[in-house]
C-alpha cells in the first residue's frame, strides 16, 4: 500500500485523528454524557467528569501515533523473532513492519463502522451503548449481555471478523516475505502474534477480575 513505512504510519495516524475528533465532537458530546449519567450520578459529579475529559482530551490525540508505533512495531518484532527461530533466516524488520501496518487498516475499518453506525443507524444512544458496541463479534451475538460476567466480555469482543482478516493479512504478508507455504507462515504468526495476543487477553481479564 505504501512503500515508505513512516509515511504509512503517518497516514494511519491521520485517519485515527479524524475519527477521534469526529467521535468526540459529534457522538460523545457533553449533552449525551450528561443524559447517559444523570440517572446514576449527581450533576456536580457529571460536570467534573466532563471538565476532566476536556482538560485531558489533548492526551488522546498525543497517544495515537505513540500507540500505533508501539503496537505495529512490537507485533512486527515478535514475528521477525519467531521467523528467525523457525526458519533460521534474518529478513529486514522493515518488511515485517510493513505487513503489520497493512493489517492495521482492519482496525481503522472497525472504527469507521462504529462511527457511521451511531451517526446513521442507531442515532439515539447512551454512553454505555456506545462503549459496549462491538460489531461483527461473538459479543454482539449475545442477547442478554447483563447475564455475562464482565471479565468475559473482552475476549468475546476480540473474536471478530476484523481480527480474522487481520490474521489473514499477517499470514499472507509473512508468506510474501519468506516465500514459504501458507502453513509455515501461519505457524510463524501463531507463535508470535497469536501467543502475544493470548497473553494480552489474559492480562486484561486478570485486571478486570481484580479491579472490578
């Protein structure tokens, strides 16, 4: 898609900037937050929450390129290490980073679908509904979500169509680099990104269980 990885990272950052700005200014507005929380908290508490959000909003924009850089480069590094131990060959890190940057567009697609859903389809929503919205996931197939333990929601949201496409892009990207079979590429992605994702899910579930 992009020959220059840094230019690719910049393009992804711009997309996330645009949708973060649109999300905060057209969906999660002050009036929507006040309406959603008014039944649970006092007006003073809600006002303080909104003021804190405005105060630290700049941080969400600052973190976008940082999180993108760390996430894509870390996954690329894990894949490169796994490939080195499995194949005993050393390919350039930039090649693997390009693959993870390409796969990141799956996450962009998910953000876009969520945004347009609440703009054009479900135009009347609460803060809880927009936070719980997880399109094309196993979580979205569960009707009575109130009966679901909180720690189970995260892995069910991870199991989605976007994640499957993400895996496919990684596998075929690695396949193009190493010039090996689909099975060998799948093994490399499984032992790198797959194990990393499993550890990440376990950590999040542990935190949810112990902090809620």
